[in-house]
C-alpha cells in the first residue's frame, strides 16, 4: 500500500486544542501542506494572532512569533522588511483582522507588503465565548447580539476580501470555504498560490477562508458546515477578487 | 572625531545608526519628527530599513517583529504616541526582545502641547503598559548625551534582552549643541533565539502567552531577577558639589541644566548647594540620595511635571530630610533664577516644605 | 483486498463525525470505544469498501487519519 495522505511535516505533533469539528484544524493543515509542497518550511516565519488560533505557534513546525491582537500584519511587516528573503505569513481570525486590526491589514495591503495572510472568517469571536464580530451576519444571534444582529444597532458585516481587493498593493485576494471536501481542496490551492505569490515577490496576498464555530453557533460540526454553506457563502461569495498574475496574462 | 553642531533629535538618529540600528519604524508626532526624518534620509543608504507605519500602535509591533529576528531596531515618538505603544512595549518586555524606544516628551495630558515636559516619568519608569515589566530608562541632559545614551542603549538592550527607553524632551530634541560621536564598535551579541528561519535547528518561538499560572509565575520571577541584576549593574547618575551641600537638588534632563546653573549662583552667594542628576531613571539611583540623607540635609526636586521624580526621591530619602519641590508645567521650563530664589527661600528664609 | 486503507489515531479523534459524513462509501462510523479524552473515536466499519480516496482525511480537523492506497 502506498501512502496517499499523512500529516504534513510543517505541522507539529502537538494535539490541537480546537473544539471538535472546528475547521481551524483543516486550515492549519492546508497552510502546512502548502509550506511543505513549496519546500519553504526552514525559511518560513509565521505570525500567530490572538483568538482561538493564538496557539498556532505550537502547531506550525516553523519559526513563529505571537502578535498582539490585531497587530500580526504589522509584526509580519517588521519581520519581512528586515528578512526579505524569508517567507512570512500571518494566521488571523475575523475578530483579529476585521475588527481591532483593520488598520494594520488595510495598510499592509496598501503597502503591497510581500507577505501571505491566512484570514479565517467564522463570523464570531470564538475564544471569548461567541461575541459578535464585524463579520457576524445580520440576524445572527451571538452572546453580544442575543436578539440577533441588526443594522440599526450593529451596522453591516464587512466583506474584507472585496474591501482589500480595491487596494492597488493587493496582488492576490481570494475567498474560499471549507464546507465540503471539494471546497477544502480548492482552499488548499488558493493558500498555496498565496504563498507562491510571495515567493515571486508580487506583493500582498490574502486568502479569506470561511470557517465554522459549531460550539458558539450552537450546531453540530456537520450542521455548522451546512449553515456556513447556506448562510455565509451567499453573503461572502467565493472567488478571486484580485490576481495580478491573471491580469498579466490578459494584458 | 571632530565635534559637529547638531539637533538633539538628529544626534539620536545618527548615534543609533552608528550603534548598528538597521530598522526604524516610526510615525510623525512633534517634537520628535527630526528622528524619523533623519532615518528616512540616511538609514536606507547605510544598509538599514526605514518605514513609516500607519500608527504608533503598528510601529511598535513592527519593532516587535524585527527585534524577534535579532535585528537592532528602534522607534521614536512623543508622549501621546508612547501611550499608544504601551501595549506593544509590555509585549516586547515580556518576550525579552532588545530594542530602543525614544520618547521626546511633550506637555500633556491629552493632546496638550508641543513644548517640552517631563510628565511621562511615571509612564516610563513605573510601567505605562500592563503587567510587571521594566524598561531601562536613560535620561540625557545634553545633545552629547542624546548621542551617547542612544548608542549605549543598543548595547544595553542586547546585553539584557530588554527594551531600553531614551527619555528626552522637546527642548533637548530641538536644540543644537556640538556633539562628538562615540568611536567604538557596538557590542553585538549572538541571538540564537531569533526567528530567522528554522534551518537545521528546532523552530524558535517568540511568545508572551503562558496560560499555565505555575509557569507564568516562573517567567515573572525570572524577569524580576533580571531586573535586580540590571539595577546592580546599570544604575547611573551624576553628582555635582554635594559633598558639603546643605541642600541637594534632584533633577534630570532639561530641569537639571537649569538646576546646575542655580547651584552655581547659590555657591557664589556662599550657599552650599549641590545636585544629584539621575541618568538612569530606571534603575533609579536611590543610593546617592540615601547616603546624602543624614538628617541634616534638605532636598529640592525640580521637575517639569506635577511631581513624579519626587516620589522616588522621597522613597530614597526615607524621611531623613525635608524634600522641597519646584516645578513648571504646560511646556514652561524652570529657569535658574526661579530655582535660585527657591534655594534662597529654603536656606535663608527658613521656608518649610 | 480493499483498494485503500485508513489508519485512525483513535487517541486524537474528537468524534466530530466529519470523516464519517465525508466518506462516499460508508466505510467509517463512530465507534463504541472511548479514548482518554472521553470521545468515541471514528473507526472503519467496512474497511473492505475503502478506495483510498482521502475525502475523510481531507475533512478531518485534527489530522488523525492517514490514508494508503494499493499501488
């Protein structure tokens, strides 16, 4: 028998603490697989943010820095500027990137910072017990929108990929999902491409990965995948919003 | 090396580059702007990286990143900007990352003004951010010291794996004085802990999170032990005519300049006055005050704040002497005649505290 | 002989069932055994049906499934 699937070398042996069925684990694996496939583990430096994935520094088998909440793109910039030949990525949740860290992500993109951002959007604050995030859907119940999010009180959920794609510094922005094997495989390709963009020095690359939070959504892991497919994907359409390589081919 | 006439801020920047600073992440704020401006112009030409961040919050986190890679890195700001950096500074201290942070103080609170002040003393030495951490805080009193202390700050930061703050003010930053740059090589140290890419070694992790209280406590005790060693080795101050003094002035930075002139004025009139000028604000030089406080002497603290240094002086004097106070606020600077008349009031007019 | 085989690290499984639902051939099920964390780990109920298609491993958030395929 030939081995066709195994743990990527860029994931450590440490058991992940995520809740059963949480797709953070899948996204970690996809990121590690991309690093393995590109053969860059020994020259990659990852930046973990603050949220459920704060412990990412224990799970990625490469040099890691843990950043203050919202500041991972700044920490990554600080690293990339002094070590331009290293591969630098951030792994951030939606509370980290789309709320407290909005300025950092917008300016990293506007600068065309040559880093790779893995942006996990699960429409909620997971670690802190299920509060509303900027990406929480209208009507969605959370611990801080117990009667459901309303436009009147909480405004509209932010589509970060579209927002960042308007910035000229953005070289590659794609939104993907993890609600079934096909989409997980597509997500893997997108993440690998985002790292490739960095290797080719093309500038800012970000993959927004729709992700579940079964515990805080109050659903089973499988129901959460389906809820994501039926509710989040319509509001957060999947696809490529910026790709300078495609523009080159067309030119 | 010939002396050069330079602004204090520019002397800081030049000294930093000579000390091996290879990354500067800043943000505009008066009265420290000459530092980023100088770095933008010169650092790239001398093998370094300059970047203006979108905010001070972002800038200090860029410093965290670069410091974590083992690169000599610096940022500078003024009072409100340092408040924004407080969280990042706490992270840097917790992660034991070497870097240099310059605060060219301006008057506050709030937006305040752009003139000099010493109102950030507590913020600098008592910890402006959360948690138990300490910065080595150096207070220059001249353009020459702006250069010397910045140069040494980089060596101290690497030696102790600790952030070092150079605490100046708008007056020192904006004025010009002749300066001669230290002509020795910086003392670089190996940094095996840095995140440079885990090539042929186990991954390095720069992290301040520790969810297990037992081990976080150990980490805190280790920091405390390091701070104690720093206090033993790096405390520095200057004494001026205190041996026979009946009244000793305590002042640092710009206030010490005026105080020194007032000492000379008083001495001319036969009044025995001296000055102790802390250069390291943390670790605070308690010893000279404790020794001088023999029960016969009085003290006078001169500050450009509502009274912050005075608390540390009182702690050191420990009740063994009256501690008087004179201050200016809002960007006003104490003058020698003002300080002199206070001295006269104390020594001849029998003014009580 | 089955075309493929899955190896499940039972001790690391969190009984989330995503693998069971992803398998097109109904190979997997939640077992009645309990691991040290109190989860009933997934197991191959019908290993003979396994084709080594990897869908279960692709959906596993804890990377506990290794897949082999007859060469």
